[in-house]
């Protein structure tokens, strides 16, 4: 919490996971933006009492059930409805919350906007799982509709393997009861790309190496994932086990060349050889080289970036990380939208800080409100 008084308008960081907050707290303090944390995992609201003045930043995560917060999205829905009824500014509000907690909502919105997305079948409960799975060629993958941390992501080499899994003790019902069956896609090269947007504009792009076959995309120092939380999905080039398109919440990345303050080649090499802190974000165990490196060829002028910025504006998404990959048969597939994004400390040390950029952006919104 900041030192500002209770009556001072401030930015409220709405979240349910305090472990992801310290880097943001540091950025807000250094940017002198008054703020306060709002823990969505508990508490209460009086619908007839006016909310405090300020800007409310939603950091509700789809992975909240994995932290014993199964009802966090319902709490957030109630909170944001209350805030919006009094005209408060909520960054990444109700409609964005629905995208965060539903890959079905993401894929349908992206598909409607003209983006190529993986062929996906949503299965409600278990009754149709086996019949619908037979419609896919093998291998295929599964994932939970409300994902994050690679929940439910698994590759199946045969229908028989899937059939055994569905009736086994390994099976876990998705928190919302919706299982996704999805085509298995081979990438042209063993990497995916993540684009970080702040204020609806590209901040930087990052290439995430997937050649290890099994890894997580979480950049947060506090983000640790058990072995069964890894996302095993689409193949990366010559690898046989594939990679994970949606583990944890968000890789961070250095700035592309067309934007200011691009790290030098020496700085980039230094970044590549820095260990990405704790468990979930380790560098390659053999080479010590980080899986996260800049994609200087992607800029604000890149057609895909322009299309995604228009998509974000249409969906009223202010802050997000969007992931895509390029396939062996020439497709550019957009497959994940993270509206609760984290930034890796090693990357932030050499690139223009995304955490500070978020603080400045939200501080600007707060200043606009205070001037009214």
C-alpha cells in the first residue's frame, strides 16, 4: 500500500495473488503514483455506498483456482459491476474479465476479428469427450477453458491413449466444466512470440524458445509450477514433445528495434545469459541461456501488431500479453490472450521497464480523472 491517505484518489491494484505484486509496487513507488492493493480473494462491498475515487486495475487471473481461490472471478464480476455503476474507471473491466477466464471467449473473439486460431472443440462435461476426440487426427491436445499455469494441457499421440486418460485417476475436471480439444500444430521453428501491450499499444516483443520440449512461459520470479502444470502442446520445429502455449501468466521481453531504447547487442547477450529467477523461469539447464530474447523485427508497424492493436481497442483491453506462433505450413496462429500479465526481472533490468510503463499509464489515467 502507498503512503497516500484514504481520501486521496489512487490506483487500486485488484488481485488475488500477492506474490506477483512486489515488482509493480516498486514501479508505482518509483513513479510516485499513489496506489493501494485490493485483495479480491476476500472482503465485502456495500452496493449502496459509493466506491473510493480512483482508477481500478483488474489483475484477476484465470489461474486463481489453483491458489485455492475458486470464486475469485465471481467476486471480481460483482466488484466491477459495482464500480462501473458509480462511473469508476476499471482498466480491463467486465468484458475483459470474461476473456481472461475463457479461452472459448478468446478464440471466438479472435476468429470473429479475422485472426487464425487453432481448430478447437469445447466439450461440456465428459459425455461427448471421446466422440468429439475421434474427429481429430492424432496427435491432438487438450486444455482447460479456464486455464493459466498450463492447466489441463496435454498432448495425446493416439485416441486410445486419450480414452485411457479420461477414465483414469489422472483426469481432473476443469473448474468450469469445459474441456477444449485442439488441433496439434507444428511450428516452423522452435519458438513462440509474445507481444506485450500497454495502453493498447505494443511495448515490446519477445521470442520464447520452445526447443526444450517441456517448459513454462511464466516470467514472474514468484511463479512456480509443478511438473503436472507444464503446458505440453504444439510442436516446436524438430522437437517431439511440443511446447506450452499458455503456462502461467506472461513472459516479458525487450523492446523491438523500431521503439526507443532498444538494448544493445551486448546487453541482449547479457540478458540471454542471466538466470531467469526461481523455478518456473529457469534458463536452459545445460547452456544457461535464457529462453526469452528480443524480436527486433516486430515493431508497431508490423501488420499483425496493427491488427492486434485494433482488436484490443475494439475489446477495450488496455494491458495484455498476446501470444502467437508461425507454422511450418505458413500460418500465423494467435492462440492466447493474457490480460493479467507479469514481467520478468532479468528482462526488466535491461529493457525499458514494462512495470514502470504500466505505472505511468495508470498514473496518467488517474491524473485525467483528478483534473475533471
